[in-house]
């Protein structure tokens, strides 16, 4: 198959996928809300959480510093993907798109893929190329997660740890090389650095969320659970959203000696904080556009 035919086929697959999620949005929404609501209720009952023990100061740190930093790094990732695709998007536009996409992740549909691919494609790039770089970036994030988990569990499970470490590292190198070939070494380096920073911020935020609900967890345990957040929100490559990351977090928490309920609750808090901040940002951008439109009309 020639590169041209492959690109056409990929573009059709992406269009069909986006159309499918649009038509089935209500079903995904109900399923996601059911998983999230029932899971959070069961987790809170299991933890017997006392509202007076919730660390409000750490909650504010996550909301004021953690969430905006994560959104800004996501925006930089979108900007870098646009550069790799041969176009440009300003940081402000990238942040607006990212905030809107993140707020839309309350629905278990690939909102990130829809908004990010659309933002790049609207600048004259084909859907195949735009979606391709978004997918590569998401896959790179996933391979870095595998590498991180391998490093964390290598002492407790040597075979699995080494397997994940080697597989994740090799896959990461291959993806970085692919980006370098398709764009430049500078852009490939930025792809890697931004995603390492995103992963680091995510680990710190999940660790904070455990502390918020008064659950003792070290940074390595938080690192494994944080992988669930990344896996559950890799909406650029699979339709996983509300309830999915929390369920994976509950399962991974058990593997590192933490209560499943604690993992579900910590990741749920992290999600709510991120969505609320993203909604606030999206509203600010909307109001700016509305005011600017009225000013220009006058």
C-alpha cells in the first residue's frame, strides 16, 4: 500500500471513529456517569471518610497550581504536535482548545482527539496527518508510563518490571525517532520533554490527592496509580473517560498495597479538580471572545 493510500485509509478511519462517538455520545455518557457515581459512593463508604480530615489546603494547591500546570503542559503538547505537522498554533489558542477538550472529558468519548485533531486540521493539515501526530504523542506518553511502572515495580516483580522497562524504553526511542524523521530532532526532543513533565506533574498531583483524603502513600505508589489517570485519559487513542481511569486506579492501588477505594477516590478528586479548572478557563476564553466580538461589531 502506497503512503498516499495509507493516509486516505487512516483519514477515513478517523472520520468514521469520530462519527461513531458522536452518534453514541448519550450511551457513553450514561455508562461513564454510572461507573463514576457508583464507584465514588462505594469508595467513600469503604473509606469511612470524615470530612474534617480532608486537607483543604492541599486541595487548593492541586486546584490552583497542579491543574493549571497540567493544562498548560497539555497545551504545549498540542502546540508541538502542530509544529510537527508543519503548521503553527499560538499558546493561547492551544490552551483554549485544551481547556475545552479537558472539560469535555466529563464524557467518556475521545474529546481530546476530536478537539486537538480539529485544531491542527483547521490550519490546513489533513486529518490523517493531524490525527497521526496526536496519536504518536499519546502513544509516547503510554510508553513512558510503561517505563515508569517498570522502574517502580522492578524490586517487587523483577521479570515484569524489566519487561516493562525494556519494552517501554525501546518503544519510546522508536517513537521519538519517528517524530524526528517526520519533523525535526528539536521537535522530537520537545515531544519527549513535555510528556516527561506531564507525567511528573500527574504523579505529584495524585500523591497530593492521597494526602487530601488522609491516606499514606509514597511517591512510588502514587506513580503507579497515576498511570491509571494517563491510561484513562488517553482519549486520543481510545474512548476512555469518566469512570475508566478511576476503575483502573482502584485495580492498580491493590497491586502497590493501597486500598482500592483510596485509589478510586484520589483519582476522582484529581479529575474533578482538573475539570473544574478547565471549565473556568474555557469560560474565560469564551467571555473574551464574546466581548471582543461585541467590540468589533460596534
